[in-house]
């Protein structure tokens, strides 16, 4: 598979000509997103193949975006497996988009998932170490979290992030109303 990325400045200059498909969770999308982008979460992408295929067949350029690029690469692979051509990825994702000073729509203030994962993992490790003073076996919890972080980095996926994304805090306001 040939992966190619588009520079945020190029996409910004052609924003009226491209269809940006944001594959982050609805909660992340609600916090900040590219104007005119569509939120088609990675875990629901299979349900939207027809509409993406229609855009491509109409000659529209579709660009995949996420927070940093990892989920967009996963989306590109899934869509390719489902018969779509390799779609370009927004290089560096929303992080690079915002760093480039490109326009965004911000709806709510919420910590991004990566920050939540760091907080929860750190809290679990710190509490496990404290509890291990009384219950020595608690150190294995800290070890399990550390191992989970290693697996997350090797596979470029994050089970804790996926779990945290399901919490009510991370759901868009419309889903909570």
C-alpha cells in the first residue's frame, strides 16, 4: 500500500475543494475540528463506505484526518481493504493543522484522549505504588499498566484510549442530551 500525506498548508489552501473525513471520536470532533469536515469515526467507518465511495467516484478529493495521523492511516488501510483507492492523509493530523494556524471550529473544552490516557495511566501507577506499601501485590497493577503502554506504542493502538472514549465525558453533547 502506498501511503501519502498532504501538508496542512496545502489542504488549508484547497479546503473548499476537498472533503475532509475526520476519523476521531465524536467527542474529540466536538472539541475541535476543521471547518466543513465530516466526522466518520474509525470504529464506524465500515458503515460509511458507500458515501465515501460516492465522493471518490464523483471525482472529489477525500482527505483523511485524525489527531496525529495514526488513526487516519488505519482508516486508509480499512478503506483500501474494502476496495477504495488509497486516500491521502492530513500530515500530522489536527495537531499539525492547529500548529499551522489553520482555521478550526471549537465547540467545547475537554481534554484530548491522549492527555486523558497519560493522566489515568499515571494515576493508576502512582496509586498502585502507594497501595503496594501495604499490599505488595499491587505493584503488578503498575507493571500491567506499563506493559499496556508498551503494547500501545508497538501496535499504535490504545485500549485505554478506546475505553476512555466511551465514557459520557467524551461523548458529544447531542449524545448526552
